[in-house]
């Protein structure tokens, strides 16, 4: 019987197969995985780099705007549907509508173009009812102080502190909601 020596046997191992070409889906999966890891690392780096910055929250009403639908009559003579059943809330709603349609101004109750300040819009819509006018101005001042703090002295000073009517007009609308919630 012939003897075989282990040293005489040659080890035959298969050569490594060349890497198979990846399919498109496999490549996309790899790229997605790599990009997700990079984005996660960038997000962590951003959080670390900006953690010391103190930011005030953004009020979406300042950012998100939409066209104002004034209807076919922009003079303000069309009757406004009553959204609020209470007198002060309805007055503030009419004042808000007047500011939207007739324009907003600062420094005067009414400017030469007919635009009105917050108090001017309340006064014209109160139609001579000084008690209703005072109630609306009080609710408006309360709404302003809720949002901007107790440092606000009066409605006219708040109105005149703004360069555009965006915030004052929005505050009249918020005051209408506040008056409605209070049943005024």
C-alpha cells in the first residue's frame, strides 16, 4: 500500500471570487445608509455648535401670511358677518375688518388717506358709544399686555411703536377672540 505523506499533499484553496457588481438598488441602499449617517453626524454637530445661542420662539403668525380676502367691495361698506354675538367682541371684529380694508396708520387716529390706528378703528366702529369703546380698548390693552408684557402703557403707544400694521392688526383680532371668550 502506498503511503501518502501529508506534506506531499498540496492544499488547494479556491481563489477569492472577484467582487460582484452591485445592482442599482444595492448601491442606492448603501448611499442612503451613508448619507443618513452623515446627516445624523451633522445634526449632532449643529446642536452642539448652537446650544449656547438663546433664541426667542418664532410666532408663526409673523411668518405665515395669506392673502386677505376683502371680497368685491374693498371700501368697507359691505356688511361684515357677525362672528361674535357679544358687543365688545363684535366691535373689535369690525375694527379689525376696518384696519384690514381701510388701512392702518400710526401717529394719528386717522391719516390723510383714511387709514386708522387701532384706537381710531375702535372709535369709528363704536359709533359714539363711549362705554363700548372703553370696554373694547380695555380688552385690547389686556390682550396686548398678555402678549408683550405689562410694560405697554396704552393702546396708542403700542400702535405707534410699530412700523407696519401687521402686529397691531393681529392684536385687534386676538382681542376680539379674548372678548368673546370672556362673554363681553
